[in-house]
């Protein structure tokens, strides 16, 4: 009996040893995983103690795996570009007034020549009448009436021409009115008549200076991809645009693809020295909270990136011009900036949950 109990104890002990060994063998991986130090995330965020800006830290290997690329900012000069909107206008009424004015002036010239003849005839008839009445009083009176009638018709013709000249000035202002009142159309007007050029009406806000007469202006159809054409300032318009604040002005531009009543965009650079600054590439921009940001790589630590807000007032080809925010040699992320923003937001949420 004792031998049976002893054998049972031995069997139970062996089973217990085997069970413990199985638990140790199969639970080793779980135990090591439990006791192993957790891996650090590839990206961490911290708050700078100096200025409170958020810094994203990412190892160089993590940057390579994530495709993070940085580039030095390019120094450029920038002159603010002024932009206004306008319309290609027809010159039919200008040409109509010009034709009527020239016709009225031709009538006046013809009547003036007739008046000179009738005045000479009246003087001759008067002398003959006084000199022994070689002509009758009636003939002298008829000559006088003819001269008086021609003088009245000349005044009327000159009044018509003067009125038309005034209409040109009131409707078109200078120098278009001056061009239109010349018998031989000057070069600029002839170019408009032959449609080698078109006339533009643009509205300048009160805060915007009038472009210099020698300034080169660029005109493109609004909302269309087209090569810009050059334009020249003509002068102020006599009428204002009822729906837009500011003053109206005339420009003339090469006809190209511009058509009457077409809306156009006019831009030009002020005649001022270029402002020094940097070109921030469009690829470096991330939009967050309605603002534009870039991630700048720290000078002393290639694994740290600082998110900086940039102004977007001056858009240029390839990005934005920024002055006063960067220095020569500064580097920004041009590939993977959105990933850094995601890491920053993810870590901020994690930190808030831990708190």
C-alpha cells in the first residue's frame, strides 16, 4: 500500500515538473516581451523652453525611411506687384464723335472760305455804291446780307465743332480727345483704329498709385491661361465705374487674343529697389488652422524640426516670398512636411491623454 502511494507521489511530482517546464518554455517569449524596455517612437515632440515653439524630433534613420527631405532656402529679390482688373472697351463712340467733329470742322472751314468771298464781294459792292452809285443800293444790301448770313453759319458750324470737342473730352478725357480731334490720326489712335491695339478701362483703388507712363504693364484675360501682353498707360478716364470704388484709367495693349468686353487682369511692378528675402517653396508649405507653416531644420541638430508660421501676402512663381523671417543657410522640409505635422498632432494627443 505504501509502495502505491509512493509511486503516485512520484508520478504527480514528475507531472508537476513537466508542467512547470512547459510553462517556462512556452511563456519565455511573452515574459521577455513583458520585461523588455518598450521601443521609443520614431518621432517625439517637446516644447521649447525659450519661445514656446513646438519642436518635432525625428532620428536620421526615421527621416530616411519616411522620405523626409530638406533644402536650403533660396535668396531672391522681390518688388511688390500691383494687380488691378479691367475691361477691353470698344471705341465706336470715340470714332463716331471724331467723324462728326471732323465733319463739323470741315463745314466750318468751307463756310469760312465762303465768308471771306462774301465779305470781299460786300466791300466791293459798297465801294461801287458809294462811288457814284455804280451799283444799286439793293445789290449792296444783298451783298451785306450774304456776308452776314455766312458769318452766322460759320458761328453755328464752329459751335457744333466746339460742342463735339467738348463731348470728346467729357466722355473720353485726355489724351484720347486730343488724338480724336487731329485731322491725321496719330500713331496710337491709328493702331486702335486698325485694331493692332485695344483700349482697356481699369479701376485703380484710391490706395494704389497711378502707374508711371513708362511702366511696363502686363495684361492677361481674367481666368484664362494665356501669355501676357504688354500695355501702356494712356491717361485718366472721364467717367468712373459705378460698381467699383476708385478711379478709372485707360490703357492700350497689343490686341493679341483680347476681345471687346473681355475682362482682363493688369499687373505691374513699382519702380522701386527690390526687397531682399527668401523663396519658400510651395512644397514646403503645410496648412494648419487656416495658416501656412513650414518645418525648419535646426542648425545644431539635424533631427529637430521647428514649425514656423509664414506670411502669404506675396505669392511668386514656385512659392511665396518671405522677408525678415529667415537667414542665409536656413533649411526647410520640402518633402514630408505633412508627415511631421501628423506626428506632432499624434504626440500632442498622446501627451494630453497621459495627463
